[in-house]
């Protein structure tokens, strides 16, 4: 008892000391110069001073409608983006050249002779103007325990973190891998990399050790930043253990910085450094490195239709400008708003609309650590009400899940603070659209369905509700953003003109946020995005242009599936399963799922001599996928069959398997090209007996 008292008194003392570190309460307090309660009362939304964010209509008074701005942005990109880059970003050296593009080489440079520092743009300039404004509003896993980090505090934390990285020998251009919970220190770590000119590679903390190791290796990262544990939906995830297993396979890793999220005792080996300890002694001043506009800001690994995940590379100035402009104009973000995007920072949505877009705009941005249903299905709306969120940006899969629990979970919470709702990641079906708009938004909030990708850096197609007079149609992203020229192509590569037409969704313009390369493999970048439809960027999606000229997304055209809004290459799942010694062949497809959007269906062929039962093998395969990739990749269905439908040249006809998995065996189409057409009926029979 005595020792508890002593500890708690000591904690209180440290807690009150300005700028001191309180190891037991965690990193967040590292840079606090006053206590959490004081911060709360110091910064209520109503008191936030208003600093106007430069508007496009201020810069270009003759442009009022979205159509006119859009047209101008395509006709005069240098004038349009040049002016926005000057008004929205703080440059260390101003650029003379806006664009330098070489379509032949798929090499795109924006503001190539300019220099700026992303962390200065996201933190310092706002800390100068409004130091006490809340930058990060951390909604922790347990409701009611939110913490606030002001711009001044964030600046101190970023600087301390930057100095820690420098002391660890991290240099400009080095890659730093992050495997972290959604917490302020993770954001500070991203920004600290930017501060010293290092390149971060955030790996979603739900990925397995194997998946983490391959990403760390591909990036050649020598430094990993993680935490003891994560907590999500009341469950503890032992992050450090996963990192230990991953690092054992990564000889390049020199050091692992370990933050404290839960305070759990974790194994600390010779490479491990406790972050709290080093942060406390680090200086709160860290001069920003000069970053060239085209220096890499981050890598983010994403799945493709073939091969291993690719490190999509984004650069500093163009990416930041595009994230900031879209955050402002897609969501009609206004000074004093509290922007709530519930994505994990391990995905591009978290990068662009939790971290970079909002912070570049000096916003207050939510960090949401929990799940949609913890502790109950009203959690999102309880959070909206308690924190007074003005914006709520989420994934359709979460809405489809929540609407099944009924309206009461929504209606019991006050949602009057909300002004704009948004969705991303997969098609927002009509039912979910109307529920989100009518029930959550009371029919009075704008709802924006945003289409974009890891590679595009920011939102490409969305209704853009802030445009005067722009009506919104349910369930489609509708309008291209500034600088974005959607083009539909037919299979022969010809551009499809006119209305009521569909085709491969390509982009005929180059916008500042476009990814510049796949890390270490520019050829793959060209082959994936520019070779299929020369002169255009190919998204991998199909789209329909309707009678009004608005865009609907029809889904992926390649072997990528979308499970709960997460992109997954069917080849990755196949590769994981074929590691099983008793499996001879696999074919993985997606099938429609009422909540997940798509789910994974695996057809497997076993070897002739089996040592284990089929049941055991199926269970092993699920474990294998979980350990090689992540939980969301685990197949919902694994069907053992005697063979797969193949052409005479040995190509698996996935089209047929997709129809079987979707329960549509009557719509198989032409099967005459198969080497053995009877296999199809056998597979259908097995499916029918199991369903
Ligand atoms: C793929 C990109 C961009 C952040 C989240 C996913 C699908 C994305 C929509 C939408 C229909 C959508 C596409 C796209 N997608 N938004 N509004 N309507 N489909 O990023 O992991 O890079 O996945 O998600 O298929 O290609 P990502």
C-alpha cells in the first residue's frame, strides 16, 4: 500500500512539472506543459480563433462553380496548382517550375525546384498561429478517456522524436518502419521522419510478422518503431511480440524503438530502445531538414494482382498539396471544425485524412483507436456527440454492419454537430447510403462518396458538396476533383466517349498527389499503371458514366478483391496456402458478402497421399493465411475439389470460379475452352452439397 502511495505521489509530482516526462502515464504527457484538464478547458471549439484557409474562389474569383474550377484546373494546370501551392504551403525555397512530366518514362515531378518541410507545414506554422488549438483528438479504445494534443504540444513531441531518430543515426532518405497503434505518438513519429527528411513506411498493425518482415525488407528499413501492445475493441494485441518475430527475419534492422501504450512488460533485447526514456531527455527543438519537393515522404505497401505487395511511394510537396486541397474542398472543411476520420493510420485514408490533409490545414483531427461496435454499436455516434465532431468519414462495411443493429443505437446520441459525412474504400450501396444520410445525418448533412486509391494520394472522384449548387446523387462518387480527368477505355484500349457508357477507369491527367513510383521497381510502376492503356494511368477499377456524365464505380477489373474495404491480392492468399505441404493447387476469388463487401473463397486441390484429415488441413490453411498475411485475409470458405477449371494452356479460368463462389452456377458462360469441362459440374455439385 505504501509503495503504491509513493508511486502515485511521485507520478503526480512529475505530472505537474512542466515539460517533464511521466513514464507511467505514457508518452503523451512527455511534452505537456500543463495537465490534461487544463488543456481541455483551454481549448473548446467555440474559442478557436478563426484563421481563414485560402479558398480557391479567393485565388480565382472568376471561378465559382465546381465545373468552372475543374475546367480551369485542366486547361491551366500550372496557373491553378502553382497558385494553390504558393497560398497553401510554406516554402523554404519557392519553386519556379510547377510541372515537369515525362509520360514516356512515367516520370512526374511537381514543383521540382522548390523546397519545403512537411512537418513545418503540418505543425510549426500552426503552432506559431494558434499554439493552443487541439491538433490531435485521441479517442482511445475505452470511451470517455479521450486525450487532446495541442499544436504546441505536437510540435514539441515531433521535435523530441526527430532528435531521438537523429541520435539513433537515422539519416535523410533512410526508411523507418512503423508498426503502431492509432495514438498521437504514431503521428508524431510520422512527422518526425518528415522533419529529418527520413521516409516512413507505416505497416498496419493488424498485419502478421511475416507480412511486416517482407515490408521491412523490401524497404530496407534499419529502424522500426512500435509499441508494447495495442488495444482495440477491448482486446490486447501484442505488437512487440510480432515485431520481435519479424525483426528476427530482417538482418537490416539495427534498432527497434518501443513506445508504451499499455505499460505491459515486454521482452527488451539488445536492439530495443524504450522510447519514453529517450524522449524525455531529447530536446524540444529540432531544426527541420530541407526537403526537396520531390523527396520521398513515405512508402505505403498495398496489394496488387500479382506478386508481393508493392511499396507505393509518395513525395512531399505534391502529395501534401493534394491532401490539403482535397481535405478542404471535398469535405468543405472550415476553420474550427472537428474532423473525424475513423480510419487506421496504417492505410492511405489515415495518412491523407487523419494526418496530412487535416494537419496541413491546421485542423483538429480525430485519432480513433477503437472499433465500430466497442463497447456497443452506438460507439461511433456516442463519440460524435461527446467530441462534437463536424465531419464523419468511414468505410461502407462499417455502415452495413451497424445498420443491422437498428436505428436506436444512432438516435439515442446527439448528432447535431455533424455537417458532412463521407465514405471510402468500396462501393457505398444504396441501402447504406440512405441509412447514413437519413438516419445518421438526419437527412440534413452532405454525404460524399469518395473514390480514390493508395496510389492517387488523395480523393479523385467525389460529389464535392461544398460547391455551390452541386446536387448529390445517392451511391456514386460522381464528379472528378480539380485536375482529375477520368477517361473510360474499352478492352482494345480505345477511349469510350459519351454518356451511358462503361469501361476501364483511367486518368488522363497527372495531378500533384499521384504516386511517383513503386519503391525499388519503377518498371513495375510503368507495367501496372501506364502500360495497359498507353498515355493514361489505369486504376484497376471499372466505371460507368451515366446520362448526367457522373461516375459510378463498378469494381476491380483485376485479381484484387476488397474485403471490408481492405485491398487484397488473390495471389497473396494463394501463395500463403500453397506453402501447406499437403496442398497441390489453389485458386482464390472474391464473392459478394452482405457486410464485408467481398469475402475470400478458396478452391483447393490436395495432394494424393494425405497424412491429415481434410478438416485439419482447412483449419491449418486458415492459420497459415492469418500468419502469412492478416486476419482479414482468412477465407470465409475453403472448398476442397479434385481439380480446377483450366484452359488447355493451363490457365485457371477464375471467371467460372467467381460464378460458383457467388452461387450463380447457371451463369457460367462459355466453358468450351476448358481442357476438361466435366470438372465444372463436379465443382458445382460439391458447392451445392455444402450450401
Ligand atoms: C480501391 C483502392 C482510398 C482509400 C481506401 C482504399 C476501391 C475506393 C471507392 C469508392 C468504390 C472504391 C477501388 C479502389 N474503392 N473507394 N468510393 N467506391 N470503390 O484504398 O486500398 O488503395 O484501395 O478501393 O476498388 O481501386 P486502397
